[in-house]
C-alpha cells in the first residue's frame, strides 16, 4: 500500500509539476501568463522564461538569462504598476505561439508581445517585449 501511495505521489508530481508543461491541444498557455502580467508578478512569470531569451522593455532590447529577464521585468512592474492586461491577438504555428495585447500600467498603455515555443511538451517564453502604445490619428 505504501508503495502504491509513493507511485501515485510521484506520478502526480510529474503530471502536475511545472506550470509550463503542455497539457492538451485545448490548453491555452497565455491564460496563466496573462494572469502574472496583470498581477505584476515577475517571479511567477519568469517560470515561463526560457533559460536565455530576448527581452525588450520600452525599446531597450537585451538577450539575457532567465534571472536577468526576471529582474528587468520586475523593475518595469515596480515602476509601472499593472492594472489590467488583455490579449487582443493570438496565433500559432507548429511549435510556436504568439500573442500581443494591451497592458494598462502606471497610468500608461503598453503593447506587450510574447513569443512562446513548445519543446519536449514544455512551453517557454523566447521573446518578451513591452512598448509604449503610440497614438493613432
């Protein structure tokens, strides 16, 4: 009985492990990512970052590690406290997904672009970009 319980615990850990695991064809990776952006939670958001990724915050582009990206995004969220984030467009192609949306933060509106790849059944953010929304006349 103890052995069966141990196997079930290990199986539950593998199946429910890291939140970045791909579930099924209907799984929307952008739901938790959007939640963390709305909350301004750079730590939880960074769990979705690839080991190395491209981060662009208000036109400052950097290739950096997951921990560097977490700090960059945290600094942005500390400066511009998020109020809401709404994805306006999503697209996908084989093992890549893309989304962009509007982030209301710190009294300004930003456009957020996210590129996610899926490898070995795990989603990872490869590119994360935040730019100020420009006025359209």
